[in-house]
């Protein structure tokens, strides 16, 4: 059977995931296949060191290499595709399509787009809206242009799913000319929110266009999305990925007056406030311990007061946002948990569902303990189904790239 090799680069602020899929040329599999090769680069774990993890041929290798530059580490990792013990293809020419998750598409990009010099320039212009991500995206595009000059590169934008939200959900209550200048709710995690909606329809055996869904993408970054008929109608992240629910080290939504107070009375400047809200807040800031939910849960079990408070604030904010999404939908058929916290932090799911039981969200505590795979953890009589769905951003990007094959 003829096949196509699709490479996916998913760059984050402190890490990069890459994977290679070998897919049939004529039809897509119904369920996500295992990638032929996977790599994960952690840029921030140790100063001056990149931690590289490669998985292929049923083997996993982790190594630390000097972080001379991020592009140099990317080149090293990508060369394992064609040489050494993790080699899975003969040469780079076999890879004909590559997909990039691009965090912010701004006002211009709301469809997957073939990357051209102009598209790269536009991504560069959007760096102020995604300063932690877009430089890494551009580095990845440049490295692939050097190693795979024949390969079509596709930009898949994380904001695109939310592009057609109702105007009332997009517009901030500030003078309207700012909306015309691009100050609006863009929303993020759209690639995974859209995938989860499609997967929920499969699990529920219902047409997607008949469903009202609330998708909770909970990881170090987190957002909720209200989805009606397969379309985003509201979401918690906004102009940037800082708005919305409490996150690992990000504050989520706070009173804007606090920023004015810091500027006027505490002597903080814009860079200091940006660092405080993005790197020192959320679970990390409230607990004064960690932004990692696993550590928060462990410390909470041991009676750590900061961890307990951080968990309580997290659940309180999450419940508020579920209520907001429910109001935008006018009902809900299923509540979806996805992302690292959503899929693995069973106490988060249990506590949130307990707080929402009055809405017909009734969690089966035994099913809630199940790990791995996609499943329904609601009680048989729960009016609202509760789904745990594995995040599959890379697979969603690969599917999009497959549709860009040359005829």
C-alpha cells in the first residue's frame, strides 16, 4: 500500500514535540495511529542543556546535549530520522509534507495555510501577541527549509477554530475602534478543542452538528471552549493566552485595576508585570510551591496550606468558567476533560464535577480512576456525559496536512 510521510512540529515556549506519521495515500485511519518516530526537546529544564527524548522502533532514549542554539538541537534531533539506531526513513526526501502548530493567526489567518515567505513575515509580525511561541515556530520553519527544501510546510493556527465566534463573544467592552485594530478575543487551543469535539461525537454516537459540548483543555496552559454543532461559540482565553482560568504559572483573568495599581503605586513596569502574571502566578503563585498540578495534589494530601488554597482557587475558577460556557450554549450534552491535567488529575475532575452536580453533571468515582484511553466517566443516569479524551494535537495537524497532498 502506498503511503505518505508527514512530519509534525509542535513548538511550545519551553519545549518542542515532533513526530513522523506514515499514513495511507488514499484514506485516513479512523483512529489516531502511533507515530513512526517521536521526539521531545525540553529547553528549560537545565540551564545550558537541552533534554532530548526520542522514541521509535519500540525504544526510548533520553539524553542531555549542550544547548548551543535551539536550531542546532533541532537539526540534531531531525537527523535521527535518517541515521543511527532510531532511523525510520532512508532520506529526508521521503517526507513530502510538514505541519506546524502556530499559536496565533491574528486577524488574517483562520485556515491552514501553505507557508511562504509572506506567511513567515506575518508570523514574525505577530510575535508581540505570542512572544514565547512564535520565535520557536519560525526557527522550526527555517530548519525544515534547510533540511527538507522540497517539503511543503503547512501552518495550522491554534486560533483558527475560534475565528467565527459570534461577534458578542469576540468584542471586548472597550471603545470599538480598538476591535477594528485587532484587540479582540482570539481564543487558543483550537486545534485540540476541535479534535475533542469530533472525538466526542464518535464516543457518543451522535452527529456532531446536534451536540452542545464544553471542552476543558487543562494543562500548564488551560482554556475552556463552548462548542455548538461543531463550532466554537465562546472560549475563556482571549487576546492572549493569559486570559481565562487559573493555570500553572499564569494568573488567568484578574481585575485590570490591579495592573493600574502595580504601575501607579508599586513601581512595576510592563516587563515586570508580564513576568509576574505569566511566570509567577497561577498555581505557582498562590501555593508558593509549584505550578505543577502533580506536586500541588501531593502537597495538598500532606496538608500543605498553600497547595490546598491553590487547588481550591483553581476549582472555584474552573467552575465559574464552566458556568459561563454553559450560559453561552444554553445547555450541555457533554463535559470534556483533555490535556495533561484534564486527562490525569482525577481529584480535579472529581471535585469540579461534585461542584457542578446541580447542573446534571454526575461523575462515577470508580470510572474516574480509569487511566488511559478515551472514556465516559459519568454515572449511567447523568443527564450530561463526562468524557475524558486524550489530546491529539499532533494527529489533528497530521490529518490537516494529509489533505494538502498534491493531486
